[in-house]
């Protein structure tokens, strides 16, 4: 059976799909949010087909029952109505019965002739994402999505059996990616837990026999970050000639660099200046509450990051220790308290340099590093595998969806 092209609107008109906007602000108010309960999907939680779990909000069971028509079902597709309109969330089983936020639009397919996961994969192609941005934005305002634009989205569909075969091929990559992600999370949690036990709760080896004064164990010091690390040590000169692999702020989520972009330096963004080396820690100066930080691990020789990052180069403490010290809740809170600007809160390099970190006894730092560095190394090896799996999947994706590869 040949492929056919139709729009979301065609499916809606035929009763084969449904579009629904999230609850109005009068229906879902700030006062409805609680500390735990039914999770709410807002724009910030929508990634590239996946959930971004940072800063999830919740409503009570009573509120979710009142807004039952906005509860999500497995295989729904959710868009944000403003901002990154080229992104979407494919609702998996674990997100079923979560609540659609006020700033979202969801699509639900009501026919077996359309495989929602296949559609989700088609929404990851550059062609679709560029189309969404072009339709939803203008130079004067933030990109905005509405029912009319959703209805005009074109779908290029083969028979359902072919859709499912293509989905099976692509999900094999995604399953490996997800498995590696879980392993990374476990490794990171192990290192974080060890640091918290030893250097926050102060239950380090030998703590029973250590004198503690004003919360500081004997032999420890509170140091300025500038005493144990350099901040923004090196920048690329404007005379540089060659290619670079560039990391901008939007490419970094807590703990991870998700993608790099290759440029001829002469055509690179003007912010592409910060030089990074193995073991450096990069921290976004903008909106520090988002925790956009990552460790540079075995980088390419031409990796350059945005001047919107503070690049922390350890000098007197190992990377594994300093990473934990600069990502605690207390450190993030310090950055948030020093951020300037209401609409675009940001810190500067000096704020990082003046931040305080514990410098424990050298023997204890060494003992911690012996356990934590292998965890860090293994986590970054898995991240590299994730990047390679993504690259292979993303190379295959448009070829499968354009009939270049027959299945």
C-alpha cells in the first residue's frame, strides 16, 4: 500500500483525532497546586518526544477529578502553546492520567490507522520542527501555537502495519538510550549520596573522633571557589581559523550536554568563545534555578562553549568532588540569591568565584575521589553511548519516514 498525505484537520473532521487545549487559567489557578499529587505537564516539561521532569508541579486528586477532561492518556501527543513549539511530548504509560497544563495543546488519535508513536517520530524531523517554528512565530512576539496550526500539520503515512514496523526499528534505539539513562541516574545518585553523607551530614569515616566547631570539622576549611578553581580561564581568540564544536545553553540540561553544533568559527555565534578541557565543569549563568551544568569529559579538541557559561577548572580539588560541591541545593540557592534581573535572572563569573565550598582534609577528599571518580567516568562513558545511539537513530529517522529505506 502506498503512502498517503493528509492533515491533522482531515483526521479531526473524520472523527479520527481530537485536539484539546489545556484548562483555562480560571479553571486551574496557582492556588490549586500542591506539594504532591497528580503531576501537571507544563511547557517546561515538554522535550523532544520525551518528558523533561525538572520542576514538575502537582494538583490534588480533587482538582484532577474536577478537570478529568484534561487528563492525559497513553499515546497522546502534547505541545506547548508558547515558546518551544517545535517540541512535543509522547505520553507513555507512566504519564497516563497526568494533567494537561493550561499552556498545552494535546492531540489524541481515535483510529487504528494512525500509530501515534509513528506520528511522534515524524515530529522529530528537522522538516517538521522548522515548519512548526515558521508557522507559529514572527519577529515581534514569542512563538505561539493554536488549533488552526495544529490542524494544518501534514502527516505522511504508510499502512498501519508499516508504521508499526518503523516504530519497532526506532524504539529499539530508544530502549537502549533509556536503559543507559537509567544507569547514568543510578551512578550519579550513588556519587551524590556519598558526598551528602560525608560532606553535608558529616558522617564521613572517622567522624566519631573528629572535633566539630560551628559546623566545620577540625582540619576542614571554607574556601572561596576561586581558591580551589579557575573560572573562565581561557577564551578563543577572534583570530582563530578552523571548525569548532559548539555548546550553547539550550543544549545543556542538569548534568548533560545533549548536543553540539559544528561551525566554521568565522560563522559561529559571537558567544562561541569559552575554551574547555577535560575535567572542567560548565554552569549556565542564566536562570541558575534550571541547573544547566555539565562536566566536560574527554572532549573533542575543538569543543567550545558559550560565554553564557561559567567554566570552572579545578586547581586544588578533583573534578568529582568539585562537581558535587557546586551542584548542592545550597550552592544552587546561593546562585539564585545572587542572580540579577527579573525577566532574565543571571549571575556573573565573580559570583562563582566568591561562592564558598568546603575543602575537607586531603586524605578524606582523596578517599572520596577514589570512589566517586570511577562513577563519574562510567556515567560519562554511558552518555557518550547515548549520543552515538541518538546520532544513529536520527540518521535513520528521516530516511525511514521519507520512503528512502523500504520496510
